C-alpha cells in the first residue's frame, strides 16, 4: 500500500528530480535532524526577536535597534547604530561598503507594543523624521513593531518606506528564517502556561508515556518529569 502511494506520488516530470535535487532542498526545508541545536548567536537572535515582539517593554527601543542592525548585517550590509539624544531620528544607518561615508538607507525604529500601547504611529512622528532626513529622500525607512494610522500611510508612504509589524516580521523571516520560525512557534502556543527553563521561551507540552505524565519543550526538546503535576527539569533530548 505504501509502495503504491509512493509510486503514485512520485513526481515524474519535475526537472529537479531528474537532477537529484530532493524536495527538501527544492522547498528549502531545514532538515529536522539538524535544525537543532542552534549556536550561541542564533539563540541570542531568537531571544531578541521574542523580546521585541512580546508584550514586555523594550525600554528605549534599544533591542529593536540592535535587531534591525542584525537583520541588515545578515542581508550583507554594513550598519552603524546611532544612540543617544543626538541621533537626529536616525537610529540605524545602512552602508553598502564598510568604509563608505554616505549611508544607502537611514532607519528610524519605534518599539511600540500593540499589546500594551493604546496608540499607533501618528503623522507627527513621520513629520519629524522627514524633516531630519532631507538628504535621504529616496532611502529612508520608518520601522515599527506597531502599526501606522491610515492618515500617516496616506501622507507619507510615497516619501518614506513604512514598515509596520507585519512588514517587520516578513523582514525577520527573510534574514533569520529559523530563529523567526522558532519564535512564531512559541507565540502560537500562548495558551500553554509553562515556559521552558532551558531555552526560556519554548512551551511545555504535557505528554503521557505509558500513562506516566511528563513535559517536553516545544522548542528545544528538553524533557521534564512531572512531579505533583509540576515540570522538573530532566534531560535534553536530541529531537
Ligand atoms: Zn526549551
């Protein structure tokens, strides 16, 4: 039966198959056996994405600025972070080459959690940014973890690249597909209360092996024993 199923579903005319490219490669799906463990930098990126998209305050928006810089580095550009009060609304500068004087893109970042803030990006924020970036008419971006009011989009979308939360997540997926998928996996399971102590954000799914309850992280594959229904760290499994 399985053989029949396999035969029927085997692509016969796909060029890729003729060239011995597997569907895994064709669809660019990371092999589940090597998806984990991630290296240290990958874990930091993952944690930063989670922090920036969570309801916790990103005080001063520093994490968002850092993450935007990571994104453009990952996409092959050089970046400079402007911090402090005298940044002239230009938080991140993007350069084609390391020693270039003039940036090819200037970005203002606004960390604004929709979970906690009863406001969106208003015209005033864009007016200020536009005033400070006269020299960068075709290469300026305003990026937020929130959204823009319709009037803001109407007035500024032809002058500034406006990136809202949806655009930002799309950008993250482009630069850091695995890390973003890991975070989205966690955020999609918000109904599960317990967090993993190992990776600090995976959720603990209650499982039963031979009627014995235990917990397993949905992200890093750490296993927990259930003691009085509470998860107690047990061991890290491969998958
Ligand atoms: Zn975990």
